[in-house]
């Protein structure tokens, strides 16, 4: 089953690379790439203080431990199988 993302907001460009994302069904996803490991976790809200558990890749996980902490959104999506919806709103980290 393909998960389509309707909105993606980059919240940190590196160490870790991370994004807040919402599916076309409205589900919030936390995307993070840290120390060579990419994880995707689903929560009710982007407010991390309300999350019942630590992000560990319950939706998707890839990579091997390393010192790497930077990845592009395109690379991250390819590694997890997530896809942008045709009309997705993508907001990069402010330049």
C-alpha cells in the first residue's frame, strides 16, 4: 500500500534531517534521519510532548548506524517507499 503525503515541512536540515508530514488521509508522520538511520512514526499531533513513545520507526525504518545525519527528502522518500501526492505542499528549511 502506497502512503501519499499531502504536506511536508522540513523542521531541521541536518543532524538530524527531519520533517513533519501529513498523509492525504490527514495522518501526522514524523520523519527523521539521524546517525545513518531513517525512521517514520505516526502520532496524533506534531507536539512531541504528547507522544506516548520515543520515535523508533514503527511505520518505516532504514539504514545502518553511522555518523551520517543528512539526507534529502527525495532520498528519504525513496528509502521508505513514501510518495508525495501530485499536489503536495512541500516547505523546505528556511534558507
